[in-house]
C-alpha cells in the first residue's frame, strides 16, 4: 500500500501564520496608526476605559479586514495589529510604551491584557486590574457580545 502525503509546498499562508512574528518596520504601509492606539494609555484617569478603547481599535481592524486579528496569544494578536497582516497596516504603533519585551500589550498595572475571542463576531478584552490576577473581582472587562434579552 502506497501512502500519498499531501503537497505542503502549495499551502497558503493565512493571517494567523503572518502574525507569528513581529512585523518588520521597513515592510509596513506608510499609513498612520489609529489615533486611539497612538494615544493609548496617556490618560491616567481613564484606566477603566482602556479595554473599551482597545475594543474600538479591534473593531477598526475588523472593519478593514473583515475579521478580528488572528493569533494564539496577546503578542501574536498585537503583531497583527502592528502590521503583521495581509495589508501590512500598523493600526497599533510598533514602538509603544505599553508593549512588553515579548510584544504583549500591558495594562496600567503592567499585566498583559487578555483577549478572548468568543466567536468570529464577538470578543472580550480583560485587564487583570490592580491586583494583577485574572478572573478576580477587580478585573476590567469589556465585551462586544450582545446582551441577551431579559438580562
């Protein structure tokens, strides 16, 4: 019996594959980053609003590409927002003070944001909050998931 293996040389590279690595500045579009992304984190009184601002940035990406950014974790998703996407569009600036050395976007308490994709149309953004522990009472959470009727 002869086993035929698929021809992987013709496989298509998708958005999730592109986001595996940070974008190279010289390959990026010359379009400016999203204004909310450029000023993200500048308002010390707006800490509770940061996840909502991020949601607006994610929605801008979704409007342009027809889907939320792909990635397995915060750094890969940020890679997509910073230009590792099919149009090489840096919606979020490459050099932002809230980016950790590994590329993760940090909240005001220096903890990585958690991006949870509920479905292709719905997501949740969570900041661990002041205690820096995820899924505790002080988490700051925003979701674009529609509220169920009667709740």
